[in-house]
C-alpha cells in the first residue's frame, strides 16, 4: 500500500496541533500510512527549513497551503509545485498572495470543508480522504462534520454543553460562580491547557466555573451561558481574549452592562515563560496593545499573565515546533483568587462586608492625610460612609463632620512618628501584628522578594513601626470599615545607601500592613481614595507582573477600587495595570476665571481712568502715569515685565499696552475653584462658571461660545486674543472686550440656569441677553442643555459606582483627558477610564500642535539668543501623551526634522520620514529626552520610534550646521574610538537620546532629596538626577546604565522645555514637575557650568500655544493662583483638605527654587504674609490643620536657612517665634 505524502503549510495556529494529533491517530489505527511534512507560521521565517519543506513538497502527492497572513517563499513554492505537477491547493484571504488550485474542484470543495470545520476528527478524515484520492487506498471516510466550537466547555466533557446540561452536572447553588471567556481557536487547536488549569484552580477554591468558548456573539453568550431565565448566574468573568470586544461591536458594551459583573483580563503572553520571568518590561510590544490596552476600552480589570508561549515541543512525525500556551501555575492561582474574590461580592450581604478605605499620605506627615490631587478626601470619605450606612454596611456610627473624621485618625497612630513616644504609639495602634506572625507571612514570599526586602530593611520585622518585635497598625476601625493610611514608601533620610536606590523595595511594615488588611481585618474590598498612592509605583515589572513584583506582593488578591481624577489617565493606567484596580474617575474642580485682585485690580481701575482721561483731559496724564507706576512697583509687576521706570516712561502708552495685556492674561487665566467632592455635581453659580469654562474652546463640531459671541458682535476674535492690550477708538482695550464677552457668556448661563436649561427656551434666552439670534450661539447652548448639564449631573455616578464596585458590579468604561481643553465630550465621570492606543501616537491633530510648540520654542530662543539651539532637553510623560495623543512627541520629532507616516485606514503610525531641509528651513535640532518610568511602561513602541528617528537623522548626508544630530553623533564616535572604545559600541551609544529610570523604578530622586532635606548644594540634586535617570532606552537597549553618556547629553543642552496641556493643574501642584524638569535644569547647569534657557509650553488652547520661560510660568502661577484671594478662600472652604493642599504647595515652591531659583523674595514675603502671618489665616489653620501651619512655617524658615530667600531679620524672627509657638501647640495635642 502506497503511503500518502502530504506537504501542509499552515500559518493558522488552529491547524497545527489537530493535524499532528490526526497524523498520530491515523498511523496508530492503520499503520504508518501517512507521511506529513508540516510547516507552520513560525518556521516559514526559517529559510533552511523552508528549503527542506519545498524539497519535500516537490515529491509529495498533494500540497495544501492554509494561510492567515503571508510568508516569504510563497511565489517560489507555487512555482515549484506547478513545475513539478504536484496538485496544489492554496487557501488565502490575501490579495497579494491569492488562492491557487490545481486539483479537481470536487476535491477542492471537500478539502475546504474539512479545513473550515477543523478539529482532530475532520483532519483525520481529511488524511484518509486524501489517501483514497491520491494513493488508491479505500479507507472508510466520514464527510466533513461541522463541530460546535462555541459554548460551555469543561475538560471533563468531550463536547460543548448547553447551560442546562452543564448546570445539572457542575453548578452548586449558593456558591460564587466565575465565568471564563476564551477563543474557539484555542479549542480547535487543542490549546486549552491554560483554560483547564484556571477551571481547576477556581473549582479548588470552592467556586463554580463556567468556561465559554466564544468568538463573536457576546449577547448570545451572556443570555445563554451567564444568565438563566433573565437571572445572572456569574459573579465575575475572566477574559483570555486578545482583542477588544466593544471596539467593533457597539452592542457588546450593552451586553457587558446588562450582565453587570466585573470582567478580569488575564494575559496569554507570546513571550516564553523564561523571557517573561527574566524581563523587567514584562510584556512584549505584541502583548501590550492586544491584551492590555484594547481590553481597557471594554472596562476590563487588567491582571497578570497566566500562560506563556511554549515552542519547546517537537512532533517526531513532522519535525515541527508545536506552539501552545502553557499555564504559569502560580499566576493561574492568582487570577483564580482574584476572580473568586470579586465574584464573592455578589454573595456577601452588605451588612457583613468588610471594607478597607485607604487614605494616601505623602509626604508621611499629619498635615497631608488623604492628600490627593484635586479632591477633598475627608468630605468624600464621609459622604461615602454615609452612603454605605444607607446601603446596609455596618458602621458603629458616623462622624459628625469630616474634621471629626480626620481628628479621629490623627488621635490614633499615623505615619508621622515625630510626635509620639514608642510606648504611646503602641498604646494608640488599632492593632499589632506579632513578629512571629509576620515572619510566617514573610516566608511565603518568593526568595528574591525576601532577599530584596532584607537587603534594604534587615531581617523581619525590621525597624519602621516596630515595637518590641510587633508591627503596629495605624488607622481606626468603625464597625466593618477600616480607615487606614497607606504606609510610607520609605524615605532617604540619612541613609546614604538609598541615594542610588530608585528601586527601593517595600518595607516589612508596608507588606505587613496590607497582609493585616487581608488576613486579620479580612477586608473584602480595599478602596484607595484619590490620585495617587505609592503601591502601584513599587518596583517590579512594567506590566504583566510576577509574584516577586512588589505591587503584586502588596495588593495580593484583594479587589481594589480606586477613585481617580479624569485628567490623569497615565498614572491611573499605572494603577490599573499594576494594582489590578477598578478605576472610578472623578471630576476636576470647577474651573473659573482668576480675575484681578489687590494691585492688579487697582491697576485695572487706574488704566480705565487713564484711557478715559486721555480722551477728555490729557493734561492730567502725567499725574496718573506716576500713580500707575507706583502701583506697578508696589505690586512688583515691573519685575514680572522686566521693565524699568526709564523704559516705561520713554513710551508710556506702549508700556500701558504691554501692562494691560499682561493684566488681562492673568485675569482671564483659568483657576480651580477649591477641590472636588466625590459624587457632588457643581451647582448654582459654580455650575454656571464651569459651563462658561467648558464652552470657552470649541468641543468637536460645537463652536467656541466666546468666539461665537465675538463674531456675533463683529469682532476679530484672533486679533482680540493676540493684542489684548491694544487700545480701541472707544477707549476700551481688546482685553476689555474679552472680559465683556466672558461676562456675556456668564449672563447667558445664569439666565439659562434660571430657565432650567431646557431647549425650548434657547431662542428666548438669546433675545433676552443678546437682543438677537445666532446659529452658532444656539448650537453652543443646545450643547450645554443637551449634553453638558446632563453629563455633569451624572457626577453622582462617582459615589454610586464606588458602591457598585464593592457589590461586584461592572463599571462602564469611558475616555479620559482634560475636559477644559475642548474635550468636554469625555464626560460624564464615574467611569472606569481608558487611555489611548499607543500605536496611534502621535495623531494627526497632535502633530499640528507639536509643530506649533516646536516653532514657538525655536522662535523664542532665536529672539533671546540670536541663533538656533543645537541641543534641546525635554520631558515625555505618559499622562500628557495619553491626554493629547502625542503633542510632546510630535514636537520632538519635528525638532529633529522628521514626521510620522500614518496608515490611512487606522490612523496608526507605521513609520517616519525625514522632512527635506528645504521644507524645514532650519537645522535639525538634537533632542535629549528624559522619559518617566510610566512612559517607559506604557509607550515602549514610541521609545523605539524615537530611536529610529535618531538613526534616520544621524544617517542623513547633510552639513553639520544643518544637522546637529549627525554632528554630535559623529563627533562622539570619533572621540570615543580614539579613546579605545569599540566602534560599534561607540556608535550605538552615540545614538542614545532617550533616558529614564532603571527598569522597574520610577522618579528622578530630586524631590526625595528636597523632601527629606538631605541635600546641601545643587550638585547634590544634579548627582541624584543623573544617578536615577542614566538608563538608556532604544530598540536594542532596555535600561542600559550609561551615566557618562547621560551626563554628556545633559552638558550639551542649551534649552530645556516641559509642556503643559491644560490649566487644570500647574507646575506648583505636585513635586513631579520640579523633580523632572527642575532636576534637568539644575543638572545641565551643574554639568555645563551655564544655566540653560528653560521654557514651559502651554497648549491648554491647542489652537493658540504659548511659550513662557520657567520663571514666567512660576510667576504666572503665583499671580493667578497662589496669591489670589479667590483661590485661597476656595481652599478655606475645604477645612483640613484645603489646608493640606496649601501646605503641600509650600513644599513644591521650595523644590522649584532649590533646583531653578525662580522664586523671588517678594513671592516668599507674600506667601508668609498671606498664609502664616495673617491672624485670620493663622487661627483657621490652627483650628483645621495645625500641622499644615507648622510645615508651612518650617518650609519658609528652610528657604531662609538655605539662602533662597533673603528675608528681613524682622521677618525671620517673626517666623521663628511662630514656629516655636505652633510646635508647642502640637506637642500639647499629642501628650
């Protein structure tokens, strides 16, 4: 009997294992009757193996090629088969490599059916059918059988089951049930070991499991597998799918919402287990978009890899690698525990449910408990507790106020150990973990995690929070609610070893704290309140964490709910991917105009008087000029404008135009009105002001309300904005017109509010306020009533969805970003936000903004220095990149003279190309980029793109005065080769332009030094900036330590820039700003001997970008926010949280001055007089947060001690006296 010789090439992974199994089965049943050579998608890239395959195919009976995608030797294979007269069937969906058939049509149809239906039985019959047709055999052959690949699967059964069949055999009523989604290709390809392992792990935990092989019809799955007669039977779902369910199917989101349970996304990494285990990056560039980014658009909770690609097995019959996902047992157990814990939430009555609410506390002081960006945490938590009590959660009682809540926490044990003795700490602690218990917990950790903790913190239980061998637990318990403080991350203090340790492991206390929450308090859910904490920033893999990664160690298998500000998608994404949380996004505070005050308000009146006098009595102008100048000087505005009296009076009208423009810019700046309270929509006048802010720019197709009003009144809007100080014929300036437009918009909103924001009243409203109608204004007003007001009313979803999450609910996904930047469409809040597809960055819109930022930067530098900078230093943050879709990246590429190439159909960036010099009309600028650790984690593809851009530009044959990248690369290569460095290494390192933290670490170190006071000179700050940031990233390098290369780049920089995309936050809002940009500036100054020009790009209005110097930006923030009574009074409304915000601001002011020296003496003096020496403010601070007053005075005294502020002796003594007084008060409170 002739043996069938079949050449089979498959790029479909679902063909491989079933065919191999079929070959084994047929040969076992009938003898060695088939000889199959199988070439897979992986081995098509191996040219030697392809040659062997083609050689085999030439003498085969038949050749089948089943394509999904392409392979290199397609044309050669088809040609050889045709010339050898070997019957050939190519099944291909590709136009480039079309289907080919040289066999009988009847045979073709039969073979196609076998392939289409797939699975081992069909491949067995395919082999027998081919043997009969081509070798004259006479086997009994079954026709192609359509096998059901979609439905409920369990390894105990040999077929797909209906829900009723499965429930009868496997579902135990009353137990939590976990659903599993996996793709039918895994079932067809006999690649289900990871599913089997997860099923076994869930069942081992005592839960039910329903695993569903699912391809496309999510509604069918929900209704027929996860529901019974309209009742939901699962409490959580684990998805192993490598794509978004909702991106191409709008009904899928409805199905998920209907089901209403959390969906956990586990990852099947294409890395091998060894590669994943050893990689600090964690996941590959293939894994991240498909298995992490896109599922976030579905609202899935990202977890860990539970299986890795294994290609170690070779089938002896075919010589082919078998590609299968092999489970990672420990990670499978992790996913099982997480999913079961989420599923249990549907079964535990609220009255029995235990919740741990964690306040962030950085720096770990009593003035910053609950300090989170833009939110009043104490009031938010009090409201949450109230809603919990109403929902049946057990509380012993509710605090009477948020102040009582905070006071209760401070009266126990906090992270601030300065005020209590060790004995008193132990007495006040809510609980203690015995040393014996902790050692047992510690011994459960992987050895490498144990070693790292012991290396830094010593043998367990360590010293922090340790008392007589026990570890203290800060916080308070109220019924079934634990109110705790996130443990200190660890500080530099006087520990010089930490100086070079950006990857500081978590402390014994940190680990013990979260284990106590899980195993002693037995929390069912942990809620981390506000943006942001430290857990998600602990060392470990970037994404796709292992059991040795410290975020994984800390959070363990606790369901994690995390309210997070909508304007910070980057750091929120970090929390999602590294602490497995469900984000509940919250609104930014109401934004309104800063307006004028004190001297600026006086000047506004004086200028109006001057212009009116000029029209009627010009003889009085000299007197008014003197009055105006005296007011300018008393308010230090002459320093802002860098103008002398002589210069001003040489052309006083010209000076007034500049002054008036400046005053209007300050007054028209956007300012936060206090803090947001979770679940509380803006109302009344605050709502009206917010609506004016949200309609100030155009929102998609909805025009700008302000611009529409300007056009209605016949003004040139662009001229108004560009020349605010220009005097008009009626005695008003353009700035006055802008203010008038703003007030008109406010009046519209005020009357619209009084009419209930109903569409029916829009025409009447325009007549009442404007005296006429306007189609554009009407469009804006309909947008307000039809979308904005209803969306803002849904702010209540923030608290509602925190509770829904605690009860095992599904939180709808939503976009993120800056709502005041023409992106109000991303509302409402209360959603599990997602970010952006990294493959679509930069977008075509962001390219335009990036070009404008680059042009503005170069224009400003050219004006100040008379030439182009050869080297620019800049910062890339993930959050800004996500919000803008790549403005900063676009600026960098354009500075280098390259532009992206976009795929038209998807908008994804598929490459870059050089902009010709004749089009660029300037030199190509060298750019050194300091990326954040988060950027490294979330945008590895962009790191590669930047490296590609450097290589492209450095390789262009252009003059050195037209291509600074090439100039610097060639110079460095020449110098280092002359020093004996290998030429290839020298060239590779000469291309390094992207630097960041050590893999697994975050931050620049500067803020740590400033916060801990562990620095003396600016060189100390520069040294740590270099030490923490000298890791190169490129297509070949992932965190190569090259401190000398980083120092060389920094020493060449002549200008630095860090952009800001909205005014919802500013450079004095957190220490990250001075940590990264201030750190770069001080490092350039230290290493080069000259302070660089430093700029802040402002693209809060993307159509009208501005470039300010760092000093100007600092002054802008002081004028519009820090010294503004409007902002100060808004903080006073928030009691403890308001004072905490003020206190932390003093830290950040000091940080900027320490690094860049941009804070003037008058600024410090005003801070002292307005905040700590003002009797009314003093009393308020003492009442609500005396620790804030103590810190503010301490920081002011530190600036004097470091010679940053040349204060008067009288001021110094007054501050010292106050410090001693408040220190005495605090010591008394803690006795």
